[in-house]
């Protein structure tokens, strides 16, 4: 079931025609945090850290979608039973 939910998440991202690692809502926030933490690093080091941060954010976003979907489904099933 979890794999199917992840496939749904990826389908939603494709429909949004999103070519960025994370949602636009988080992109600016992540970049601002990185600028504060990585200030003074050379270009390559900043890019490496940025890429890792976006990969972590994308994984978190996907896992949040999966967990939220599961919770919503359980809540829906509970409501129907009553």
C-alpha cells in the first residue's frame, strides 16, 4: 500500500510539472537557511550542501505525503463506521 501511495505522490508531482526537488513553498526557505549556515563557502561546496539539503527536503515531503494520506484514510474509515 505504501508503494502505491508513493506512486500517487510522484504522479501528483508530475502533474504539477515540477522540475524542482521540492515544492516552491519550501525552496526559498531552504535557500535562506543555507545562506545563513553556509555563508563564506566556495561555490562548489555551497552547491553540494544545497543539493543534499534539497534531497533531504524532498524525502521529507514525500514521507509527509505518505503519512498524511494514511492518517486521512484511517480517519475517513473511522468516520464511515460511525
